């Protein structure tokens, strides 16, 4: 399987507010930058979108090391999602899961694309080069939706 490193990040100017997502994909010496945004969104939605877009860009099953600074996304996809699915996409307090359509999209990618994913949390804004690059891409996404 091809080995790919993906670094992701989301950004939001106000929460909710205009937001962006960024993903940096690296396979050997090849690098690909992805970014986008939405005019009215939340930081958690942009964190999810960054991961969804990064994984969606892969054309075949890969060994993925995925770096993200969102415990919400990491714990959501590796821990909480099993309970949500068992409860019909409800939380432990019987509330609907927020961003359910994005969680379902991410779940389909994780379960159906044949990737082996190593989810690695990094502290945001702490000098990690991949995270800083993904953050810059997410901010380009914000600028894009703001017409800057």
C-alpha cells in the first residue's frame, strides 16, 4: 500500500462565522495542498471537512498517518462514533449528534475506502511544521470565502 502523510486543520473567524479547512498530503517527495471554506460555519465543521477532503483525495487504499489538532475529530472517529451509531446517531444524553452528515461521510470514508489510518493528535499552534502548514491552508480557505 502507498504510504501517505496527511496534516489537517480547520479555522474559523468567529464561531460560528466564516471558516476554512486545509489538508497537506505528502507521499514520498510529492506534496499536494487542498483548502476551501464556507461563509457561515463552525470550527468543528472545518476540522471535519479538512479530514474528509484529505482522505477523499486518495485514489486507492493507502497506509495513512493523519495528523490533526482536533480532539473532537480524533476521539469522535476513534471512540465516540461506535456509541453514536449504536444509538441511531444520538449522544449519550439522547441528543442528535452535531454535524451528523459530516460524521457519516467521514465514517463511510474510513470504513469503505480500504485505508489503514493512524490518527495522531498534535498540539495546535505549537510549531509542528505539518500543522502550521495545514493551518496556513485553512486560513487561505477563509480568505477565499471572504474574497481576499
